């Protein structure tokens, strides 16, 4: 799935690194220079950074690309992957503003001394082999805007230290081994993007979302369970992409999804959702991608959804829908990629057997029975044994690495 929003994040990260590079008197390179040991810099900020980075180097036990080989001596602004910039309040003082070790295959852990790097604006450590827990001392990083720990081996509960970072806008902790529940406070933070997918988070999605500033939220491939709560409507003013793939969601989609008027991508595939498609989705004029595949949803596919002006891809295969209204039966004539296989659609090819569909009709669903809102009357429930096992479909947000 192509995503304009994803590309904009890539550009913003690249630009930020470029600006840090320009403001450095000598940005780090991957050439290995010989450094003469000199007395530490009189700049106390860089002295502190030297202490922190030397502590970091000591707990790195595998560096196959020799990234930290030149982390020698007090001139930390020449260290590979370390970026310096003028202090925001005093341009005459140089500080360490960024660490970018993306994709360097480094193994180690994060020492408490990283909390000494109080001027960091970004930490990019994705696609390495860092392990252990995220230190609480990161709470000292009051200027940190971007934290990317994705595709590593971090463990433990959700790193609540991120909740105390006042400047944080971008959080990416996907593809790790975090577990437990997601704190509701996470969604109250002023974040632009939240990536928590492909961990071991469990419990249920928080049911008391407050107004959020996030434009992208990716929960996918966790065992969260429960319903998508009606309070998802509190994301209405900002949310453009919501990915809940393979999160053990149950119940009906709440009609409040229709309040997310900026939404471009909604993917709830590979779950246990039941009931109808909320008619309110027909009001999402910006929606480009709608994926409902591999659930237990039923009823009618409403024409209002199929005529959305920006719709490019609508997938509702492997459900139990029994009717496609209007143009929904031939969306390809509108240039929309769609997949309606393995439903209960009469006269359509590659559908479920008549016996399976008749059995499904014998189990009507009342969405209110799930105590989480959504849906409506007249839908059907399918025994869990009928749900096909499928490999979750990935979107661009599922792949780690973005800078």
C-alpha cells in the first residue's frame, strides 16, 4: 500500500538529519580517523556527552560494521552516527542533538548514562540488536522529538518513560518484545505518530481514548482483544491512518468510526469482528483504503461506501456478507481494486458453500451484546471455527526503518 503520509515522515526525518549535519562543524562519517587523546573540551555539554557516549560504547558487545570504532577522544561531534548542533538558546554552544545508528546491526543495551544527553532531539536506533529494557533516565531528554527503537530486542512492559517526554512527537517501538498493556495516557500525548505494532502487548485496547493529535496509529500484530471503543471518535481531528491488523479485535465496528473524517486508511483485517459495516463509513470522503478481510462480518455491503470519492482499494474477502448494493458488485468498473471472495454473495464466484452460509444465518447477532457499541441489528454471528487462518497482509507501516 502506498502512503503519502508515510513518505512525508521519511522526508521530515531526512530533513532533520540534514539540518543537524549542516549545523555540525564536522558531521560524523563512516571513515575511521585516528584521534589523538586531548584534554576534554571545556564545553560542559560536550563533556557530559563524552561521558554518556563512552558508557554507551562500553555496553555494545557486537559492532560488525565498526560504527563505533572512531568513538575515541573528546571530539564527540566527529563520532560516526552522532550529530551536533548549536544549542537552541545559545548558538555559541555546540551540543549533541542526534544519534542515528539505524540499520547498523549493533548489539548491546541502553545504559543509564544516555540520560546525560539532555539536548538530544532524536534517537534513531532501528534495525539493530539492542536488548534489555529502556532506561528511566531517558526522562531527562526534555528536547527529544523522535524516538525510534523499532526492530530490536527490547523487552519488558510498555516503556512508560516515554510518557514523561514533553517534546516527543514520533514514537516507534514496533518489532520488539514489549508486553503487557498499553497505557491510556499514551494516546493523550501530543504525538504525530504512534507505532506499537509487532510486539506482545495484550489486554484490551484502552476504552477511554481522549482527544489525540496523532495522524497515524498502528496497533497491528498484538494480542489486544476487546472491541474498538466508541471513544475512537476522539481522534477525529487528526487521524489519517488506523491499522489494527491481527489484534484479536472482537465485537462490531462502532459507528463512531464514521467521525474520523480525515481518515485515509482503515485496516481491521485478520480479526474476529462481527456484524455489519457501519453506514457511517460512507461519510469518510478522504478514505482511500478500507480492508475488512478475514473477519466474521455480515449483512449488506452498503453502496455509500463503494462510491466514496477517493476510494482506491476495498477488501472484504473472507467474511459472510450476503449482498452488495449498487456498484459494490463491480467496483473495478470505477477503477477501485476490490476483493469479495469467500463471502455468501449469490451468483458470485469463489464464495463459501451454501451449507456454511445457511448455518451462519441461523446465528443472528445483536452488537449491543458485546457491550462496546457499534453495528446495528440484523447481522449474523459465525462460530469461530469457521474463521480461516490467514497470514496478515502488511502495509508500508509494518516494515521497520524510515530514515
